[in-house]
C-alpha cells in the first residue's frame, strides 16, 4: 500500500466532506449522532467480538496489563459509547452562534460567528471508545475527522467506524465526514501531521512519547498536553479539614489521570499541624511520600510508616507519577508556592486551600495554569465537570484552547459585518 | 556578537518580565502607556533626526520608493504614535476578566479568566510606528514583547525604544517588558522564532516573502496572514447603486491594503445591467480590469477604454494586485460565487451585495473567510473599524485568532474553579 497516497486521498475526501458538515443544520447532525448510537447498541455483539480479536492479538504480543485494560471493552463500555453520543446530540450546537453584534460609529454592524475549524486529525492509543467520542464531538462541531487509533485496537475501531459511517449515511451526510485510518503502518501518522492542505488541527491523545513525537514533527497546529504535574498548596490560613479532604481526593481518587495531584506544598506555619494527618490518610491508602527534609522530620515524628517515606530528589518536583506516590514540600508562604508551581508545574491544574480572600484572588490571577482552583480538588479539571459535555482532550498550551477542550475548542470565530451599502470614508 | 547568546538573553529577560507585567494592575499599565506617549512627544526632534539618518542610509542603499515611504516619519506620524498609545491606555483592560462563572451540579463554580499569552515576538519591516503600536498593545494586554524591526529602520526604532523604556520605568515596570532587538543580523530572526522556552507567539508583519519564511521555519505558533485576495460578489438581487459604490470603495479607496478587493464576481442575470457602470467608474479612476470572456464582451460593448481591459488568465483569480487592477468574472449565481471564493480566495475578507435575506444568511455562514460582509465595503476589515481600538495584525488562520487581532487576540483564557472544600465523587 502506498501510505502517502492513501493518506492524501483521505485528506482530500475529508476536506470535501468538511464543507458539507460545516453547512449541515443542527437537526441533521443530531440525527446522525443518534443513528450512530443506535447502530452501536444494535451491533454490541459485533463490537465485543472485534474487541476480543484485538485482545487476543494483544495478549499474544505480550502487551502490558495497563494497555490491555484500556483496550478491553465490555457491554457497559458499549452502552457508554452510545450514551456519550446521545449526550453530544443533546448539547447546544456551537456552530453559527453570533455574539457581540454591535453597531459601530460608521453605521456597520460587527459581530463574531462561531464556525468549525475544518478537518481535525486525531491520533490516539488503545481505548476504542475514543473512536466514538471523537467522531461525535467533531461531527457536532461541524468538522470532518480523520481518526488514527492504535494498531492494537484495529478491529474494535473498525467495528465502531462501520456504525459511524452508517449513522452519517442514515442522516444524509457523506460517510467521509469521519474516516478511520485502516492501515497500521506508522508512516500514516507521519503523513497525517504534515498534510497542511487537508488537516487544520491535530489532537494527539496518549503517552508522553507519542505526544512529544507528534509535537516535534507536526507542521499543523497541535492541541495537546504533555503531562500533568498538578499541585495542591495548603496555605497557613487553610481550613485544615478541607485541606486533608482535598489532598486525599486529589491524590487518591484516581491515580492514572492527568488531573491527579502529584505534588503537595504546605506553608511552614501549618506544616506541623496539618502534615501528620495528611500523612496518616495517604499512608493508610498506600501512598508513598517523597518529602523535603522538613516534611520527613514532621512525618517521622508523627510515626508514619517508614516504608511510605522517602527523601525527595530534585526530579520529584517535576514528576507525574500516575501512581500512589506524591512529592511533598514545606514552603515559606503563598509567594514561594506560586514560584514553585510556575517553575516546576506543567501548567495543567493547580489548587490552593485557603480561607484568605486576598490570597485566593492572587492565586487565581498569578498561577499560570490551564485550571486554577480554590478550595476544591484538582480532579474536577475535566470537560464533564466543567459543563462542556465531553472533551476531545486537555490543552496546556495557551494558544487557541486551554484546559479541557469541548465542542467550542473545535471551532473558531469569524467576523460578520452587516451594512446597507456602507463604504469606508 | 554571538547572536544566539544575545537572543537567548533577551528571551530570558522577556520571560522574567512577562511575570511582572502579567501581574501589573490596570493603572500601572496605563501610567506606562501615557508616560511613553509623553516621552515620544517630548523627543519628537530626536525621533525625526534618527529617522533622517535611516532615510539617508536607505536612499544611499537604493531602497525603492514604496519602502522609503513606509520608513519616513514626520511630525504627524510622531503625534499619531503618541495618540495611539493614549488610545490604548483608554481601552478596557482585558486581563483578569472573568466570564461565564457558573455553579455546576457538583457545587463548584467554574468560569474563565482572560490572561496574557506571555512573551510576544514581533517581526516587522520599515514602519517605525509599529514599534510604538506593538509595544503599547503588548503592554496593555499584559505581555512582554521582543520587537525586531527592519534593519533599514534601526535608528528610528531605537529612538522609539528609548521612549518605551523610559515610560516603563516611570511607571515602576521593568524596562525589559519591551525589548527592541539591537542587532541587524538576520540570524536574530532565525533564533527568535525557535526560542520555544521564551517566546509564546510570533507575529510577523511585512511582505509575503518574510511571512512565508517565518511560517516555514518557526517552531512557535505564528499569528499571520499571507495575503489578501478579497472579493465582492454582486448578486442578481443586488441594489445596483449600492453595488457600484461598494465595488468602487472596496477597490479604489486604498490600493495597497490587504482588505482591498482584488476580485469582482457578478451574477450573470445582472452582468449586462451592472458591469458597464462599474466599468466606467473603475476605468475613470485608472483601474485595469482583467475579465473573463463575458466580462470583456460586456465592457467592450459599453465602450470602456480598451487599454483598461485585458483578458484574465487563471492566475488572476488568485492575485493580490495591491494596485489599480481588478479581476472580474461573471458567475452563474451565489453558489458559483461561493465556490469561487472558497477555492481561489485567501480567506481574508469577502463581501456580497444583495437585498435577498436568505442569500445574505447563506453567504455569512458558508463563506470560509476571516471576515464575511453583507452590503458593505471589504475595506472595513480592520481593528479600528471593528472597535478593537488597534490591531497588532490580521490573521487568516483559524486557530486562536481570526481577522483583525487586537488586545483580546494577545490573551487566552484559563479556567477558574471556586469551591468550599469540594471533592470529586
């Protein structure tokens, strides 16, 4: 197979289809979404069979258990995929929304209209449900999509893709609005991320290696986050019960997500008072604490199990553990905390626990992260929790979209000018 | 001089200064803007002397008259620079604005806060007033800036830069908030556009060659437009008097601007009725018309001066003439017009003249350009006319900012989350 030629063909078809889907009205798009959901429910057995083939190959190839976990689907996953699409159908259509339409002194009216980006290229690993989610979000936001899943999920993704195509056609839309790349040749990714004429933005979802490679090689804008080194800073005016709860939830509610807290900062004035309780809660859940000397002194004094305590090295302040480990540092005050976060953080999600009004305001303004949080868990940083309905990914970049990216992040705004024969003087 | 090392130093200083300017309050920023304006007024003679040296070198080096035109400043230009800065001081501060703050079912409040991008790199040619404008826009939007003007304007730019530094210091801000590159070595541009750690976005302003080179080589997001091939489409339901006025203004009000119309499309049903009058007006102003065969037949029949008529070749549909030439084509209808615009246009600014409500709505939605205009001149597409106050440039890209880019285009939005001890369930 000539991969370059194949990808160029997908690109051209996507560009053409993008014009149709940009013009499609809300009803037609919702019709397609609901029809895709119905096809997925009806084909549940087929999807599970296709997935079973992928799982068999994956096991034969010795893939690790984390990857197998993400690859496997069951009846609940299938139902969730269908429900996810129905939820997207229920979201307001962002396309065509006109805002800020105002008369100017010249007599013209000027405003902004929300429009699709065009063609979105999505590159992801393992999870077959991303195929349905991404197809749904791109479709609803009026974009065409080229989806490139991992080779380990090929059969599962193709089974989902068949349902997507069917739903599009039922609604009278071209099946090429969503195309799933059918080759597992890695050159397909290389081609996808440089086809400037056919692809407007790339969204990579997966491990740091994948995202670094794509960011380096892409010649198209990339919406991405590399990693999430999220912080909780416990201020000396914190409510200590809230602090313990928030740190516990932010660290232990789920270990493998990018909005999980990886570093804890505690103001020196309250370290002796608050660290022992936090240490007991985390140690009780099997979390290893890598502390600065002061942290270790306090936690050792509080009789925390020695095998849960370790001296932090410089690299710990940068680390995304994605597991039951947390870095802990005692800092002077909010200024030191913010310097630490802005220097060592990943600009993803960072929280302060404080009852001090002025410090809360300063933290919100001065911490340079996609999400800044006062008195709540970093785990809230997610499209569903923020009310976006769903997310295509999370961005830690500042250009275009920041934080969880939903339907709106897949659109841009053009200017509309209304006159009645107006000319410029 | 070690250019790489020099640029890295500017970069580091800009990154540090960006933290200070991001935190600066509105009063302090306005104070700096007004102080810079005062320094420029006071130093008018110095600025004109520095500019005279640049003009002398430029003439000695045989620079063309268009470039000399753009390079030259006079007392009015100096006053305009100062007034421009005072106008920026009078604009609302976009930084820190919180919008859409809503309670979510979990009990947290989620909203968006507008924040600076960080460090803006601006690369421009000739016009010394860009130094003052760009400095003012970056400062007000809370960004640090590295400005790299053309070597031909070195002395002028440095004289302006001295005023900028003085104003920043008067207001208690670091002089490094705005740095003007002091070397004319072209390697400085090459370095500026790859310093990912220190620069967040590049704004190139200048000829197509400069912008193509920067887009190709940059490893940082670029806000740009390559060229402006703007269209007016005269529909067969157009008010013909409006059509003639709008085409005249859009083509002839200024020839050298990117929002000047370069292509005219006319619906076949009204071509015989409307083209002769348009032809007479344009020919009377010395505009050459490059027409399709039907256009030529109609204009020749209307006794338009033969030396103003020429057969269009395929390349004319793509051309940005920046002069008294216009491409003219008779098309079937609005559908053909929109296909032509979306295919041959530059996605900058395109207008329809029509009294038909449905067609106006379709044109607004389906034409894929940064500005879409109904019954008004394309010449309105500009930051002042749109009410942005000033513009750093115009973008024909879809990611981040589209069309005229003002203060808001130099910011992004982060998420703010307010809770009261909330944890995720």
